C-alpha cells in the first residue's frame, strides 16, 4: 500500500512539474517576444522621431527701445529650451535698417552681409516649415502686420491674433468697447495735435496707440501740460 501510494505521488508530481515547465516555457517565450517588441518599437520611434521646429520672430525696425526689448525677451525664452532636445530653433530677425536675417541664434547677427528683404526671408521660412512661431516684435508692425503675414502663410503662432492686437493697441477704441459692454471706465477724451484737453486736474496724458508705458505723463498742474502733450505726440499723432 505504501509503495502504491508513493508511486501515485511520484506520478502526480511528475504531471505537475511537466505542467509547470510547459507554463514557464510559454511565459518565457511570450516575455521574450514582448521584450523584442518593445525594443523594436523603441527603435522605430527613434527612427521616426523628428524635432519640433520653432521659429522666433525677433527685432524691430522702429526704435532701439523696441529692438532691445525684443532681444531681451527672446533670449529669456530661449534659455528655457537649453535642456530640451526635442526642438530645433531658427530666428528671423528684423533690424533697425529693415533688413531681415534668417539664422540659428537670437543675437548677434551671424552674417551682416546675408541681408534679406521680407519676401525672400518669408520664402526661406516657408521652405524650413516651422511647426510654430513665437513673436517677440512689440512695435506696431510686429504686433499687427507680421502676425497677419504668418496667418496668410498658415503658420501657427503664440499669442493673440492681429485683429485683437490692433484693437487693444488702440486705447480709445478699447475703452469705448469696454464702456459699451458695461465695464466701468474712467472719463477721458481723445485729442489731436493743436487741441487742448478739457478734463479736470489731475489727469493722465498718454499716446492713443502705443505700448509698454511709453509717452505717459501725469499732469497735476496746467504748466505741466505742454511737455506732457509733446511727449505723448512723440509716439502718436
């Protein structure tokens, strides 16, 4: 009886071990196939990986202030990409002489002789095919005209559209729209050269179409008004 019992146990254990071996074999096979598949997918992803192309629109033809401001903000943004390897960068720079340079860095100009007119510069941009454009041109031309050009080229960009920028850049129009929408706004008036304001003192004098707090004065006394008007009309008509 004991030997019969032992024989049965051996037979049973043999079946169990064979089953375990079979399961282990199938699992190992699947595991190896899985590992090979993951390696293959990794290779495919690496082969198909393309860097995102980012175009930086920099500079200004209007003033040293706007040109320097643009360079400052562009360099600050570029520093955020220093540890990123998924992007390829190009810069389209407009100089104060209204020349354009299509290059790999923000500043300085890599080749002064390589000056482009705007149509040629845009042609090179289209050939490069950027995924997105980041604008740093804060003068009127940059905020309105340049963004409009990129919309025509069907190249996406960060920030608001040119129609929104044109509206918000005009303080008087913005104020009128906000007032019509029921948003409380301070009293004010728009004047042209040769006209005098009729507001009670004190009041703020500023250009109608300007940005970055340029041309702004606070008038507490009428003797301060002529210089305040001269400063404001220096930046607008």
